[in-house]
C-alpha cells in the first residue's frame, strides 16, 4: 500500500515509517499541517495517518479540508489526546480509526492493514488515479497525462485492477478471477493478449510503459510510470 504520514515528531514519524516499510509499504511523510494538506491532496494513498496536533494546521482541520474535497481515503488519527470527547470529535470529523500515543507498533500496523482492506465508499470511488493514469469509473473513461486512451471493456477492467493495486503485483490468477470471473485456469494466453493490447494503448505517445512484468509473479503498475 501507499501510506501517507503526517507527524511533526521526527523520531515518531521515522519509527512508523520503518515499521510500515518493513511490511513492504511505500511511505510519504509530512511534518506540518499545511505540508500535509498539500501532499495528501496531490497524491494517491491507500491509508493516511494524521497526528492531531500538527503545527500550522491541526490534524482535524487537515482531515476536514480533505473530506471537503471528496477525499475518502481511510484516516487513522494518531494523538496523545485520548479522552472520550477527543476521540468522538476525531471520529465525527471524519477519522476512520483513532489510536492514542504511546502505541505499540504492531497494533498500528494491524490497524493500518485493517483500514487498507476496507472498501472506499462515496464520491471518490467514481475516479481512480495512479501516477499520470486516471480512470472515470462512471463513464468508463481512461486518460494518461490528460490524454484520452480508448479502451475496450476488458482492457478497462484490467487497468482498473492494476490501478487499485498500484505498486503491488497483480497475479494472473487475480486477473482471471477479477476480470473474467474464472475460478480455474483456462490454460490460455487470454490475460497476456489483453494486457499486451492495453500496454500498447497506454504507451502510444509516451516513452515509458507504466506496466512492468514481474517474471514468475505477475504485473505491477508503477505509480510513477
């Protein structure tokens, strides 16, 4: 997963980042409220961890501003304010979970994983983005760097699965189950042939192929592709 951390204490931020990186996650860090709002609004993240007492703009204000922009990314509020009223305020403001300092690293990782497994509901799910690739799920439209890419239905579904798992390997089995609904291997090159056409369309007019083949495992969409 791609995880955003807003934490002004450098040691705490580094400790969280190390724990998550050890689990294979990509981490982006901000140390102030204004920086957190700017980075979180500009990026695509699976989970956000917001310290409540950020300098310049507190964590609740950052979260409220993001929610006002239809950002539905799950938020774990991390704070030393552990009173019931504080927790209620944070949850009512839009936090999905609340963890009080000091915390056990294993618990934080478990909570992040739980949030990452939740389906994201609401307006934000009508649009997905990874790097310069954007998908409009309602109109079934794709663009790369603002340029329209015309895809067939299966190609769109393949790309949607890759975008939803950007930075992670998507296996052949995942494609067969998620796109074709197969619970068995048809022993054909159906995945490879459709992916080949998808990659050709995404590369037209661009130098870089955003989809990388991971030999023996599957395919991965690089968000910086």
